[in-house]
C-alpha cells in the first residue's frame, strides 16, 4: 500500500503552484477532486504532497518551483531532526550514474520499490562512501527520494548536492560546522608545492579543501571527519568533481582514531575545529605525534598542527587555518618556539575579518614544512599581513603603513588578496635570505628575534612599519587623494538628496494596488525569467569557461549586487559551459536573502555583456509593457522579498512568488524615476560614508606616525 508523503499546508501549496492563497481556497471549494486533507486540523488542514503534485499535473498547472526548490521544500517539511538530508548524500552519487530515462522510470515505480532501490543503491556504495551500508530509508522518506531523483535528472548531481548541503548546514550550524570559502580554499591549495599529487585533510568537513587540491592537479585525495554525514558529503563531492582521482574518505575522530596512521603525503590542508577542550588531551598525552611538545588542554589547534606535520613526507607542506589566539597564547609558547627553531613553521598569513567563519575575527594561515632528516632548521619565518586595518594587531599598532591607506574592502577580494600573498610566498621560497621586506605588508623575521619570552607569531605585529620605512610624501599624496574624492562625493550626495519634494498620497491610507506574481507576468509574456546556469560536476573545470566568443568577460556575482560594485567574478569560477549574458535594462535579484546591502539591481552599460553568476535570478522585462526601474523597486521591497523567501538559516528567494503592482506604463515610469533617484541617493550616501571613514583614517594614521603635519592654522572651534 502506498505510504503518505510529506504533508503541506495551503500556503505551501500556493508557493509550489505559484498562485495566491485565495486561488488554493477556490480550488478546494470548486473542485471535488482536490485532494482531501490527510492531517492537521479543520482550521489548518495538511495535504499529501504527492497527491497535490499529481492533481496539479492532471490539471496542467505547472509548478512555479524548480526541482531544486521542490527538494528544499520537501526537506524543510521533513523537519531538522529527521536527518533525511544526510541520508540522501550517497544517493546523489548513485543517481548521477544513471541516465535521465532510467531516473524517469525509477520515479514512476511504486513507493515500496523506490525505497528498495534506494537501500540497494546505498549499499553498493559502501566501498567508496563512508558508512553508506548503514543508510536505510523509511516509508515517510519517499517524497524526499522522489524529489532528489527529479532534481538530479533536471539540474544535475552537483546542484542536488548543494541543496542537501544547505539543509545540512541549517541542521548543523549550531554545532560549529562551517564551510571553507572557495577563494580561501584555492589560496590554501596554491600555497602547497607545485605538483603535489597526494593531499590529506584530516578534518575534511564539506570537502572544499580537497576539491581545491584536485583542481590544482592532486590525484590522491584523503579525508577524515568525525561526523559521518560530512565524510559522506565529502566523498560524494569528490567522486563527482574529480572522477579520475583516487578518493579515500573515512569517518571517525581524527586525533583519537586516525584512519591513516601510516599515510605520508606531500601536502596537508586543514581547517580544524577551534577551542575544543575535549580533543583527547589525557589519553593522548604520550602520543608519538607530539614531536614539538605535548599540547595543553586548551591548545587543540597545536595538536592539529603536529598531527598535520606527522603525516607529511620530508619536505612536504601543510597549510592550516587557525584562530589568531594560537599565535600568541602563553600556554602554547613552548610549542611555538620549537616549531620556529626546527624550521617547521615557514610562514604565517594574517587574513581580514570576514574571510571565513567565525566572521568576527581575522584568522591566520600557518604554512608548515616537515624538516628534512638532518636539517639545521630555518633562519627566518615569513609574515604576511593582508588584514588591512581590521585586524587586532593593526588596530593596536601606532605606526602607520602605506597599505593601511588602501580603501576598505567590500567583502574579500580573493583574487587580489591571493595574488599578493602568493607573490610574497614565491619570493621567499625562492631565496629566503634575499627576500625584500615590504613595510607593513610582508617581512622575513629572523628566528632569533622570534624565540623570546612571548614567541608572538601575530603577522600584524611582526610586519609593522618603523617610522624610517614610511615615505611622508606618499602618505600625504594618498591622504589628499582621499580628501578630494570625499569632496566630490559630497557634491554628488547633495545633488541626489535634492530630488523632491515627496508628497503624501491623497488617500486616507496607503495606496493599494492589484498585483500579479512574476510567474504570472512571465506566462503573459511581460518578462522573461532566467536563472543562473547549473554548475557542471565533471572533473576539473578550471579550463572550461562559457562560450564568450573568445572574449574575456567578467561575471556579475551576488556579492556585486549586494555591494553595488562592478562585475568582479571570472568565467572560470562559473563551472559551467553555458551562462546567460547580462543586458542593459535587465533586473537582477539575489537568490539568497539576508545580510546588509541591496537585493535588486538594474543592469546598466557597465554590466552589459557580463556573465550571470550563481545565485542570481535575471528578469528581462518587455520595455513596451514594464519599466525596469519600476519592476526593480517593487521587487526589492523588504516585505516582498520576505514573502517570497523560504528556509531558516539560509533564505532562498523564489522569484516567481514576488509580486508587482499592475499599473499603466506611464505611471510605471513615474515610479521608476523615483526608485532610480532613491537608488542614487543610497549609493551616494554609502560612497560618501566610506570615503569619509577612509579620509579620516588616512589623516589620523599619517599624523600619529609623524608623516603628516597639521595645517598652518588649525582652529580649535
């Protein structure tokens, strides 16, 4: 007998079908064949999701939701405690190995057969996916299984894996599980020696670091994670993205039960858990891995550091992401001193705040090398500080540096940051003794200067510029440049603020409109709704970029929309063979809500010909029926975005559910002009605030460093 699938409310049916709640109520009253409630109460009935979907299909009512959106809905309906998202990871790999026709046949099987096939497919992956043999499905998992099959068939395995990962992050965010940002993962992989073929990540999490190593040519990928669901996720991700690599992933506590005790590799990449006092201090007190000293209970990060060194071949490199406290805590002083004396610690890089979770602190990258037998140790350690003015050390330093006068980043420019770090690292590795320091940015510090009572390895303190390193003329030039830009921006802000007056509506209450959803407008031909192309999941796609007629095109990213910046992405980051091209007048909506910044943008000439990045919805209005600024203004309203968003930790915007007033074109244009003026005011205010902060910071640091003098007359009032 078929088992009931997940249950949905009338509101959720309206979201799935892309109609209003009132339309669903009309269906219930007017159609005798509308599915009867399968649960809930008289006032809040629940309906069987599969029955509703079949009824909609029979009526020719196409779903407004994509297969990935339907999968998100089903997972959300199962609840965070069901664990169904984690159990589905192995099936993504199994489904990816079947053709679209085979998946269609599978979707059409009875519920009991779908469950049996899923159990069998998971068991067959026991040799390649950790603990896949323990995965079993229940009758109430059928709706999730079918949604996964449709998502893989329509959008691909990688897109399906991303949806499951989002849900798993929702379920595990409170446990401190964070994903390493792609830009940071790539930087860490590039800090390894060229042609490193075997790489280990002993705390692999989502597999970001190993995937980055595979893109750099690694063919032997080894990972371990204490959470079995994370180990499964990593294995599936790597088997999809690096099919030619040897992938070995295990589940288990790495420090207490190392799955690879005899493994020695050329590179280790690791983003370990921070502040873990239950890492095994007592039972591992005499472990042979502690060649540089037994880590104190509160120094779990130094345990991970030595674990990484123990798995390296002589001369091999490890790159580890660590909290800044590891560089200066008194309890770890002796181990830090031994790492420096032995030459095991080669470099420390200070990253900007927000580079990776936890986002409120500036993390450090430690680059370590296993000493060659009989080696004499290193003569110096390279310190690189790319934290700008946001790091603790930079804020406390009384010396100004030229690098601190750079404009503050909006987000992290991983391309520029990586180029800067790698340039210093390459120069240092090539000839440490000949390395030329860059005051305030990079410095090779002699070992004898580091091994003192503190052994402070904080980059911002080690690279600080001495007054002799500062060029007063250059500081004055940059400060004056900031000041002039601020004056120009103030003029633009004054002009933008002068638009008006803004009159109250002539009615007693706020004006109300008849509205239509974006789905309705698309069906009527008033606009076209395009989504970013789905990332491909086959092997190394670094050399595969969209068809751009031989031209190097930038990519418009969701971060660009949020910050109002020009397209900043690169085609190689898209991981797709086909991407939409942005045209002037397109309306672009971020696919994930939340955070500060803008949600919607109207493409201008600077955006034209850029490629559409991931997690962006593109609406292309018919100019004879819809004004783009009118459309963007109403789509970006906070209430509108909130009503079209689903999810808990991650809020996904369903563009088809966004609503737009139905107004004549001439009236649309009046509203569009007003929205455009408001946008210009917002952009000018933001730019002026940024320039004001930059100018004040440049003047203050220049004055306190002795590089600037007060003006001839500095009135007190």
